[in-house]
């Protein structure tokens, strides 16, 4: 079936089986490999994307669900060469090690900070508890989200 | 004039950060070559069985199935492994664990691949199987591998110092305990993955998520019967490794697939379930400790027996045992010791390298026994450790000479004076209703590098590019620890450049030089030493050439800075591009080969144990403290505060150092509390992340890290490896905290809420 949606601001029309997983569509058909897969069953959060600004797990979504939606992936967060403030905070605060969870963490953070622009550390921990990381022990990720929230508030 | 910054010791941002957080960095799993086939394995569902018949007829002619391969299609020895080559790429006569690959299928897409795998029929004749390592050592136990003199014993040996049997009877207090340590799954986020193809010139090129590109290449040549000079292995940044990609994972199957794909590229990417099924795990251990001391607090005698279950294949089960034995006496002087070790084949999943490499299993036991013994003679547990801790020049109870920097005493002292320790009684007494509190500590060490018999060599290569920038050819894979970004920091320091003057080539057997595995806390230590020397050599060449070009008479008058070179007396400057233009291409490339020092002293160690890596020369040290709170109603354990004091030499980058401390401590907390890997007669019960519980951001506290910065003279800029020492002490520190809270030690880990609840319910009523 033909499915039309926006991906990182660009209109896409794909012809694929309606039950193709969104994570496969993004990675295999469209070449957006920033969206990772690490469990395929909604346990780890590595495949998190934004659908109309809300974080969703792309391994649990089917292509047909994208019809008419606007999708954002980690690749769409940086404008030109400049990193988004959340991305910059992840880099500056050392929140990225192997980096395989990082795009999913990023997308979950974008959604969370839209809903709560001034969170405390415990709220950040709760918000990211669906995203597994095996390298960092989470501490520097929490640091980065705290920093990003502060910077984004200053910009407003 | 550009400012000259000294990057060593500063929290320089990792150069891999922006690419990874933007989703643009390509991992092995991210390659989807045009026209590629998908490969996957049909795996054994028997723990031990003869293969009677493989029926591929139901799938051979299915649409979209390109090839169906068995061991008969393998031209080489069909065995991988190091140091023991005992693991088939595809099982031939029999299967040895539930998960052994038997048939390899190549299909046009993932769906067709799975359908075909499900339709293949394999007829087995089940054999008696053995799942307990002690039972596997029995005379009539089923044999995993035929024609082995030692039957199911992969490696065994003893360390004997003094006479521990006689000395034990001289002790005023003795404690004995048996510990059961579980499997631990690496659970890296990027499951095993790669792509492979054979090009027009017959080069088999494999891009894989691997910690060991060079070793893989040699193993693949032997196993697949393909010339080693026609194999190229490339290791992009890994999505985690922790030891689980220390050796062949999918590479053998991928290579085989590419040799039968008619020139088409092939991709493999294990599902999480297949990763759990087929990957190596931390060895489960049965560890017996008997430790005795005098009333004055002096440790006197140690008996220790270590049995590790290495599963169906050797993998690194020998070296892991050697390290377990080497670390079994921890950081203590003990004049009399008997340490026996056994690494045993069973029909369980394969045990292999995992961060800590044998040390977490033994330190979990030793450090709990230390606490119990301290209580028995009414000593403060920290004072008791201080009393017996080694200094430089001492030998540990295992007979390991502390020949290099040794700062365990300063680590213990930092904990001793820390408020988390000094205020512990107040904190414990302020436990809220229905909560019990305890504070535990543990101390330990971790060797760096490969030990006395396997040369720990790194070959660094750095090039001055024609445009005046530099290129570093990293020889050691980066599984996330940041050793390759650290290479930039080291070269920037030596060459006076900012980090944007560098580009980094990830390990590639065609372009970079063999430099060993990404393992053994050695990555920055060994490659960093080589790179520092290579960069110095290049610097001298640049300065000499600049003098030749009329930039002054004396090299010491010249200053290298970002992309430029200054003559200080005259303030004249030239670009490095100009210097590069006057150098021959081979002159612009600097190579240096570094070999790490070893302790070769003669000892009473069994030669097999020595060959497996006993002893090391350079050690990192640490003392960890955990404040735990137990819910009396649920048995749930909360780690409220955690302190990690580490001696890993000079800190090259505080941010990367903390990354290791925090991440290692949390992975250790998982091992201690939640990661309950379950098997039933070789059948995996925890098959994925829904049932095997990793720590989340909600489960762990912020980790407080203190660095005791000794100078390790053999390390680049005084550093030692930090990657493994950080995981070794969470389990014993938490266990000791729990024991102080509930009044009883639990010798079987993980220390689950179920176990705690059982103990709490057995308590006499208040």
C-alpha cells in the first residue's frame, strides 16, 4: 500500500506492506539508521521516534500507522551542522559512550522536556526509565537532560 | 598565535559524540548493502545429541531461498576459538548445547529466512548431558569433546604458598563459606551483527561488531579455509561489547555465507533472543573460601577452590580461570595459601570474557568472608582490610608481586575518612519504618593486559596528511569505552594540536596495524603507549624537516601548534601543510610497536595456568562503599548511596574516567541484585530483556567517584586501565551492606528480593 507521511520535515511516499515494522521501513527502505533496534519487543527504547511530537517505539509500530503523520528521528534533530541543544548537552556532559541507546534516549528526552521543561533529577530518571543503557549507569544522561532543560529554558 | 592547550587531564569532549547522538555514526548493524542477502542459523534444540540427519529438502526450492549450508560446505577446519580451537562454525557430528548452529540459510529477506529456518528438519539422537560442573568432573560423566586427556576439565591448576592446611590450625579465627555466582549476560544494546562479501579479487571483507578484528581474521582463515591475506575485517564503533564480542560471534557464519552467495553481500543481525541463546556469558562459579587470621588482625591462611562452568566450548574459559585464581587472594598479604581452580565443560551456554574476567566471581566471595572474619575477631571491617592490604613490593596471598604502582591503602583511607562511612551508624539508625539499612564495603584489584606468556603488543600508526592535519590509525576496537577518542587526546597532547586537527580510522586489517583485542583493561594503556611514542617520533621528524626548511637552527626553538609551527625567537610561522609538502609520503607516516612489560619471575604456578595469563604486572585498585536499604515487606533492596574510590593511575580525561566508574558500578549492581539468568537443563528461561532484568535509570543512585591518582610509570602519562576494576566490587559491597542490615549473609547471588524476603520471614518475631 502507498503510505504518505513527513519524515524530518520532508514529505515521503512509500509503497510497502501495511504491516511492515516502522523501524525496518526507516532503516532498510529509507536509510535512516539512526533509529536503532535492540530488542524488537518494546523493552529497551532504542528505537524511539517522535510521531507528531510524541515519543513512540518504532519496533512496535506498523507502516500503515504512519499515514498522514509527521515523524522525527535523531537525524532530524540537528539543523544543518549545528546540534540541537539536547544533542549538544549529551555530547558536552559525556552522556554518550557506545552510543547505541543514544538516539532513542534523545528522542525520549525531546518528548519529555516538551511536557516538563523544568524537571528534577528524579523526574528525569522516571521519564527515561523505559530506555535501557548498558554503558553509562545513566548518571551522565541525567546530567545532560538537566543541562539541556536549563539551556532551553534560558533560550525562551 | 593559537593558544597551546594541554589536553591530558582535561575533560576533552569525545570526538565520537556528535556522530553518535545525531544517528549518523554507522555501526556494523547499520550496513545494508545493495542487493544483500540475509543469513541466519538453524540452531540445536538439544543440549547434547548426535546429528543423525539434516533434511533441507523442505526449503531448498522455496522462493527467495538462495542457499542452505551445512558443515559439509566448509572447506577449512570448521573450528574457531582461542586458545583452544574447539567451536564449530556449523556443528558436524554432534551438538553440545541448546543453541549450537547446525544449518545456515541465505535468503532474500528476513521473513523468508525465518520461515525457512523453521521448516528445516534435523534428526537427533539425544546423548546424556551434564549441566553441573562438579558432575562433569566425575569419572563417568558424559564427554563434551572426545579425545581430550583431561576429559571435561578444560583447565585446572593450583597455587600453593606455604602450608595453608597446617597454618589454618594456627589461626585464632577461621571462616568458611560456599558461594554460588550466576551467569551474567553482557546485554550490549547492539546485538551481534555484520555484513560480508567476496569482491572480484577474492577478498572476503567482513564489517563486524567485534572486539578482535585481527584475531578474527586468523581464526576465519583456519576455520573457513580461505587465505588469510584474502580476508579483511573492519571493526566500526561497537554498540557495546563488555567482553561478549571478544572473539567470533557471527563472523564465522557471515564469512561462510559470503563464500556461497555468488558475490552478493550478506547481512546478519541477531535478534535479542538469538543473542541470549548464542552469545558467551560471564562464567557462573562455585567458589569455596576458608580464611583464617590471628587475634591481632593478621591474615594467616587461605584455602580457596574455584569451579567455573565454561559451557560447551572453551572460548576464554582458561584465561578467565587463571585470572580468577590470580585475584582470589584480593589485595591482601596472606603467607599461607592454597588456591585450586577448575574450568569445566558442560552442556550449558558458553562462558567467555566479561568485564572483570574472573575477578568479580572470586572477589564476591573473598570480600564477604573478610567481613565475616572481621566481625568474628571484633575488628572494624575497614581497619581489618587496611591492616592486611598490600603495598608496593609485597606479594598477595596468590603469590602475585606488586611490582608497580599500588595504592589500595590510599583508596581504603579515602573511604575511611568519607562522610558516607563515618556517618554510617547515624544513617542506619534513621531508617524509616519497615526499612532496614546497612553499609558495606569491598576492596579489590584488576590486572592490566595479557599476562606473562602472550605478548601484549600494540602497533600505533599516525600520519601527517598533505593538508597539515593528522590521521590516527586506531589498532584497537572501541566498544564504547572511548579508547579511540582518547587516542586523539594523546596525539593532540604530544603534537600540540587541537582535536579538530585529527581524523580517526577505526580498526581495519587493511589500513591499521595489529594491536590486540579491546579487552583486559589494556586498550588505552597499550595502544596509548605505542601512539605516544609514534607521535613523538613524528613530531621530531616535523621539527627536523622545518629546520631543514630554514625555520631556525635548533628544534627546541620550534613550537608545534594547531596546523602550524612557530619559530619562537623570530615569531615566524609556517603551516604544517608546507612542512608536509617537503616530506616524503613514508616519512609522514610514523609507526611504533609497543610491548607491555610482564612479570616473568619464577614461581610455583602450574605452567598451564601461567600460559593462561597468570600473573599480571600492572594492577588497578579500588574500594567501594554501598549504603543499602531493604524493604521489610517486599524484600526489595535499594542502593541509596554508592562511593567508588579508584587507583587507575593518572586520569587522562576525568569525564571518560567517570563514565567507566559509573557504568561499571551499575553493571555490577545488576550482577548483584537483578540479573537472574535462569537455565533449566540447558534450556534458557530468561530469553530476552523482558525476563532478564537490567538496571534502569530508576533503579540506581548517582555514583560518587574519587580518583586516587598514583603515577604508573609504565603507562602513557602515568595511567592504568580503568575499564574492569569498576565492576568488581558492587556485589560484595552490596552483599556486606545487606548482611549488616539483616544480620545474615546470602551466599547465592543475585541477591534477589525473593531471597531477602525469605530471610526476613524466617526471623524470629520481634
